[in-house]
C-alpha cells in the first residue's frame, strides 16, 4: 500500500517521495497546520533488527535532529520537528527544492572548477558552523549536498553526526558512513575529528571535477585499502582547485588545511584568481621582535609616489588564499560589492579626521598614529607588528589594478618570499577599484597584507592597506573591514 496521502502526527500529509536510501525514505509533505511544504525523513521498517539494535537506530535518528538543530546557518538544513510514526522517529525538515550534487554528477558528469568551488564554499561554511557547535557530520558526500534555488547549497543528513561528549552508538569495529568519502583515520579505526569532515569534502570536490571518487575500487574492501595507503591519482580537470584537493586528501589529518584555510582557497578558485602554493599548516612560531625595514615601502605606480606601509619582516611559509568579507561566509552568490556610503563607527573604534589627506576613517581606540608622509599616514597597534595605512595618489592613473601590478613587479624583485594570494579588479562605491592580498616572510613570523585602491583617472586615488602577522590575521582583518566601510573623503 502506498504511503502517499497518509498523514503523520496529525498534521504532515505525505505528498511525494523525493529520496530513498538504505536507512530510510525522504518525503515532500504538506504541513497542514502552518500551510507550508516540508521534507520528512522516515526510517524503513527493520524487522531483522533486535530491540536493542532498533533502539540504537532510533536514537541515531533523534540525535540527527538534535545535531542539526544546534547549528544555525543558511547552508545547514533547518530541522522543524521530530515526531513518531508507528513508533519510528521521523525528522521534519525544511523542504529544499532542487537536486543533490550527486544527481548532477551521475554517470561520471563533472562541474567546471568555478562551480565546484562555489558549492565547496557553501559546504565548508556549513562545516565551520557545525564544528563551532561541536558537531562532526561524518558523512559529507555529494548525496548530502542539496542544491537549492538562488545558488543556495545546503548540507543535510546529520544521521551519523557526532557531538562533543556523545557516544558513537556503534558496535566495536563498526564503521558508519559512505566508504568512498571516509577519511583514512576512520578506516584505521581512529577517532574522527574536524579534519575527517574536510577529507570527505576533498573527496567530494575531487568527484565534482574528475567525475569519480578519488579512491574508487571494485569492492568496498579494496576502496578502504586504497584510501588508507594508496597515493592519490593525479587530477586532470581540477584546474586551480588541484592543490587544495591534494591537501585535503593528505593521509594524516594534522597535515590537512583547516576549514578556514580551505574556505580561503575556494574563494580564490571561484573568483578565478591565481592560486598560491598549499604547503602543510605552519608550525607554532617562537615570537621575537622583528628587525630591519623589510617590506616597509611600496613604490606607487608610474607617478613614483611612495605610500608608507607598515610591513615588518617575518619567518616561515604562509598558508594561503583569503577572499573579501563583503559577502557573508558560506552564502556568497556574486563577486564582491561594496556599500554606497560609510558605516557607523563601531564600539572600540574612533573616527580619525585627517585634514592633510582630506579623509576620515575609523581606527581601533588603542592604535596610535605613526609614520606619516605627504601622501599617507599609518596607525599601529601596541605590538608594533600590525599597521593600517591610508594613502592618496593625485591624480589617479587609469585603474588601481595597473598600479598594483607595477608595485607587485617591484616587490617580487626585492622580496623573494612574497606570495600573491589574489589581485582582482572590482568596484568600490561605484568607482574603479582593485584589491590585492599577499604574504611575505621575514625573520620570525609570516606577515599578511591586504590593499584596496579605488578612484577614477584624473581624480584622486585612495588606498586602504593593512598588514599584520598571518598567524593572527583573523583578529586583525576586521580592522581593515571597519576602516574600509567607514572611510569618508571630503568629496563624499
């Protein structure tokens, strides 16, 4: 007898079966109380299981609902309710119309690397949110990535998710999950961590661009062995995603990129910029004060104007690739845009009005004015390692990207440790603009820098530049964003 049309929990009427797996069936249903469509995951009847095994299975299902409900993020499925149907738990979720990534990849089909990067960006954002909530997904794969309307990507099926402090709900030696996307440490019976979810993301991205899982073999046992010991087959269609995928599929979890580093690399690949080399994460550094003037000056394009920069020297390699923060992480659907006017000064900042440059911008309350020239001013933090520089070029050239390219050529000659993360044309408040981001190495630590230039030919060009230790970039990057968003000129 068909279940179509049957009502569950007195309010959810099953309308259409939209998915089926070994554990259960997913239905599109009508919520007759709230008048909306929902998705319901309903377990199959399992007469072959003992009472204890059924109890474990049902608890896994309830835990899926609890795990997903802990995560509030646009790229994670929304759980509305958990109800019982003939003693079996059913999860009531938001209905996301559209195919899964697995549907798009059927029969060996592939995606352009830009599209794979976009989907990967939303997926890693979902994983970052899950990990921040103490939840490991443990079954990231194309079939659990929903592709909704408006380029929305949604990670679903937390059925074998594991939360901090929870039992694994498995028998000794039992592995749960999809073998093709199972990290080597899980194959070896070790406790999975956040790096295991990222390995599965790497396997998903590999399939998206290459048309097959990275270690697919004839049997599950052969696949497991290949995941544990075999080298990765070279990619042919990954383009700029290749170094990231290779890094995500490293056998040792401690050597894989973090979720944040993965997100940066995906942003760069999606926007079509040149990717940087992806070595393993840098070891913890011993901090000593930098010396010398390495990186302190930047020659300003054809006009030969020097814009002062605080870019103190550092040591060890940089990891890679950061995108702009103009769209929220994990739900980027277009290239960066900017606000048409300045934002209010947030708490912890004060507005600097620089009459010489004819500009105003917010800086942190504890940052002090430092080096000044006729064309620029620098504010530094208490450590002297981070600095925000605002400069002007009058008149501006054809486009800031031309200036940045000239400066980069000079930088490459003088600083062999320079690594470009991105350089791209954009717009800022309806003006031609360019954004440039890079790292460089000095004696003790790696530094990272970001520079936004904007202005039209014949008028003034403005530069907003931040450099800071790469290891603490996340804490310093908001200084740049705040200065950019609150920047005002006399002509504004």
